[in-house]
């Protein structure tokens, strides 16, 4: 069994000096600092989440398979047993939330990309535990997964933006129809909108190659954040009218170059490295060449980027001097940037050398600072993955002090080293990377290197048995010819746990730094750590003992809780409640405490299960009211930096995959050509109500079928109302675009043309709703002038033929009224389990079928035997070429491993 321990060694540097015993006593002793920091690390464990997907991108109609992993740095507590996985659109609209149970820190799930609800887009998958929600959501798991469409999408396009001077750009688009044929000589109209309102529009015509060039003038760059270019192509006898919409977020070329002195400051007279990062408007790195010049236009240094627009320059600034950097970009643009101001005095921590056995760090002060602070003490602290791994007190005997950190005493990952004064003031920080501890060494091999189509494959995993630790693995095999992908762009379990999960902001191609084939990966990683944000906690707060407030403990299961009250509002103590889940044959009792609170804990049921909580077993049940606790989910972080991974031209980038998808789902595509005959049901619209007749067409319409399974209407509306934001403080709904700009004028709700307020929404039975129409604009002001509102949500109920309805009895009327002592709900349950289908081609007849699979094999539950081996058997598909095997896994201490293996199919 591996030893589970916290790496901590405290070293006191005592450099002799003439007045070494007369120096002032530190304001806070080093032991007290260590104690307070350790108090935080010992009480607030760090949890990290990783998702292993079966492939990097998908098409509408596919099933997305994933494995969830949880890593935690402490072992003296019970870690979370639930991971939440969210799917969001490129506009940060929540599509679905999955609740995944964990066993031995791992779980599994899947999501069907239903063509009725999923369109072509770049979707962001966000994953976290409720414990992680106590802290900064910048450290949640985030990954962009493009989804193409070969079923519903009728218009294919490839768009490129070419800058044409200040605030001008040319959008060149090539159009194809569903069959891939060029749409030549077709007239079109277009408009550029900033989310809702058009700021530019025009007409055009495609050339013989289906291309059109649109000249855009963008007066305000703010338009681009949510801007779209909408194009409508006129139809003809053979082709219907087609509509396309394209993001304007990166329509204008722009660049930003920032400089980051090692340790935080440009110190006069101190030679050290100056990190830099150049990024485009897309957030990705730019290749640059540059030079540093002083105030006299003299060139001091020249430089190039190492990778992804990053690099480091050896540079010694002079006191009283100012510097600029002149940068040349690949497109011919040149710009000049100011370097940070030169500090006359200061001290920084720097990386001196990376030896095989130790990291050599240096405390470097310039002469002015040394003369002022000679023989004064400083504290040096190092932390990694929520452990204090280094603590030392150093006395400034010389202008530079060398510190050796033995690598074998440090965990794998980022080590954050900080210098502070004895009063706790932080002076300098430096991030370094260590990989001295062994990773899981996953060996992968197949019984052959080359196979035939649909031939059986025997895949063997082997991990050296070093101890009795339990481990589990997930294995994906994909057809690399149909799913081509640069593995450096992947977010693997190692690059996630050891790198991105500890860094704020976007990390481009995270696997690049762990691919041994990249010769400059160590230099690039060092440049990344000099230029990337890192703020999991504040030393200032820890030393001042300002600990963060915890709202959620690590979840151990599904809990449904609330308060039982009398209809007077007074809590009901010792009240009995019965929970039943008919689909799972579950019945549980609970009793309230003195404050009327109750809780049903450790429930297990799949999503979409109906749950009933009943308080009618009490003597005074007619006077009881059940109030369920609201379920909290973290807010959506708008403008997540990983949107930089969005694919602009999905049709082109995923061409091979989508061509295969057309073959796989060709029967689904034909549904557009089926003529359906029958009686047309009249569509109910808001135009039927005189109070709303002045409104134009609704921007969005939600059919009543989408409310299937909804119990409490307000809980469903919060996520379903497109373009509407719910304010938890005021309990009001607002138009999102105006709300984000500071407006707090609410939306007005109407029920069958009659105005209602928000509390009345829950009296509406969702199954009675015919449709909901959303009006985000009221050009004539017919409604807004009367109700002083901003936007309208019109709810229309199903009309019943009253002439054929018998008179209702009093008992029937009472049965329709909502009961306060019985609650029916459909809470978020665990993701439903499904097994990946892997066909067997063991007979000649079984091979006589088309196999268009892109994921050849998926197994999220691979467990090794006592000798560290596992054997897996599956059959290849029809695809020729290279097949890619990806294996990820971790043991019970959180040590992780990843392996990529290829074999050929002919």
C-alpha cells in the first residue's frame, strides 16, 4: 500500500551576521504561519473532476458516452459521491444537467444527442461536485465538444473573416446544400445583429462556386460579443429557402500582448526572465517576433515565441529607464506595447535551475532593496494541490539566496512558491512544475498490429503491480480516419489533474505539455506558468484566519428535504411524512424535528422518476403545508475562456465525420420528404387575445409537449425561457440582454390574455399548457405602456369544449385544486444506465451488414486482475485505416495515467 502523507518540510535558513541576534522579532512567527495555512488545507479538501469522452466530437443523433473521475487530496474525510455534468450551448444556455453517482471515485453516463433538441453547435460540458461549488467555479471542469448535424441541417457553409481596415471586415461564405452541392447563382439577403437588433444589412448573390463576400462595418466592437450574421438564401424550383446564422465574435482581427516579469516585478539592475504571451481575439496564441527598445530607441533584446504565442526573454532593466516592445505578427501587422514599470527596489523569487534531483529557486533582491532590508527575515511558502509542501524562514544575508527543493519530496503538478514579509504581506510568487512521482504506467497492446475489417481484436492492458491499490480504467477505440484529431488538443486526465485544474483562464492544447514528442514542451510549460493566473486561495486571508464560508458539504447521495408547516406558518414538530417512488418501489418514512424540518437521505432513483411526499397520515393533515427546499446549482459563467476552443467551421472541420454520419442516419434524413395527411390542429397564438394583439411575432415559442414531466412550473421556466433571466433576489424575470446592461424592469406574464404576477405561475398545471410564446420586443408599446414592463411571456392553456363537459361536482373541483399536504415532483435523479452496444461478427451472415460506427469500442468499467492485467475483446467496423485506442484511469490515491495506442485495419 502506498503511503498516504502530506509532503511538508520546514527549513530555517539562518545566515550568520554581526547583528543576527539583534534583529527584530517577526510580527508573526513562522510556526504560526504554518499552523494557520495548515489549518485551511486540513479543513478544505481540494476536489477535482475529470471526464473521459469516447471521442472528441459528435454528430446529431449520436450517443455521447463518458466516464467521470474524482480526485481529492485528503483522505481523512468522506469525499463527494455525486458529480454534476452540464451541457451548455455556445450562447451559455443550459441544455441539460446530469447527476452521476460515484463508486470508488468514478462513475459513468451517456447522453443521446436527440435531433429534436440538439442542433449543430459548439457545446460546453461543465462538471463539478457540490463541494467544489463552495469555491471559485473557474476551477470546474470545462471542455468544448463540437456537434455537427447531418440530419436536420439543410445548409452547409464555410465562413472566413478577412480584416479590411479599422472596424471593417469581409465575410466570405461558401454555401452547400444538404447533399453537398454548391449553391451557385443564388440571391440572398443578410443582416448583422448584436444579439437582437440589426446594425448592418444588405443583399447579395453567390458566384458559380457558391461563394459570396459580405462587407461589414462594425462601429462598436461590443456588437461582436453576442453578434450573429444571419443569411437568408432565396429558394428556387429545386431548393427551398435556406437560412444560416454565424457568429461574429471573431469577425475583427485583434491582438493583445502582455508581459509578465518572473516573480512579478521588473527590478532595476536584476537580470532575470521576462515572460510574454500574445493572443488573438479568438483567445489563441499568435506567432510573433519582437524587440525591446529603451527610451532612446536603442534595441535591448529581440525575441520569438516558443509555442502558442508564449516565451521568455533574458532581460536586465536599468533604474529610471522605460521600455517598449515592438511586435510583428504573421499577417504583417506591427504594434508597440509598454513594458511594466521598472521598480527601483524589491525582491522576487525566481527559478534558478531545474536539476534532476531538485528545483533550485532563488530569492533575488536588487542593491537598493538589499541595503534597506539586509539581515531581515522573509518567509518562503510552497503549496501544491492543497498541501503545504515547503515552509522556510530566510534571512537576507546577501542580495541573493539559493533554495533547493528536493523533487522526490514534492507531489506531481504545479508548485506555487511565495515570499512574504513576517507581517504576512505577500511580495512575490512563482509557479513551477514538478513530475517526480511515478504515474500509472499503462501498457497497451493488441494480438496483431494489422487487422481486417470486422475482425476480432484482443486488446490487453498491463499496469505494473507496485502495491495493492485499487484502480479503474476507461477504454475508447475510435476509427481515426473518420474521427481525425490532434491529440495535443485533448484535455486528458493528466493535463487536467496536473495542469488546467489549477490554472485560471484558457490553456491552449493542454496535452501538448505531456507529449514527449514535443521537444520544447518543458520550455513551453515554463512560459505558460509565468503567464497564467493562479488564485485558489489568498495567503493574506489564511494568515488573517479569514476562512471561506461553506454552504455545501460533500454530497453522499440524493437528499430531498424541506419544512412541514401549519397553514398559519408555524413549523409542525414530530410530523410524519411518507415518500414514495412507484417506478422503483421505494417507500420511506421521515419525521420532522422541533423546527419542522425533515429530510429523506441517500435516495437512489433514475432521472425522470415521479416522487410523491405525503403528509396526510397526520391527524391535522388538512392544515399542513409541505415546503420543499430549493435545489441550488452554480450560476452559469458567461464568456467562459474555453470558448476559444469553439470550431468556427464545423462543416469543414468535421467533414469526414459528417459524411459518415449521413450514411449512418440516412433513413432519418428522409423523413423531410414524407408527406403527412390528416386533420390539421389549429395552433393557438397570442393574437387571439385583444390585450396582446398589438405585439409582433414572438421570438420564441415553447410547445406544451416540452413541459412533459414538469411538476412545478417556475422551476421549469427558469431554464426554458430563451432570452429570459430569472433574478433569485427579486424573484422576477427579465430580458437577458437588458438585464446584463443593468435594467431591472421585469417581464409581464399573461395567462390566456389575462395579466398575472409571478406567484400565480405555480397555480398553473403544466399539463394544461398548450404553448408559451416569448415576446422580447414591443415596438408599438401597446403592452409596455400599460404594465410598465419589458417583454411579455404569454401562456396559453388547452381549450376544452365546455358544451360537451358534464357539470363538475364539488369533490371533483376540490380534487383539481393543488394539495398543500401532498407534493408530486420529478427531481433530478441519477443518469440512467445504458450499455454500449458492440456487435459480434462471428458468422459470415453477421458480417453481411454495413457498419458505420466511429466509436468501435467503449468500456468505462475496466478493472485489472491481481497481476495488473485486463483483456478486452471486440470487433472492428467497416472503416479502413488507423484505429486509435485511448486508455485513462486512476487509483484510489488519485494517481492517474493515460495511454494512446494505434493499430491498422485494411
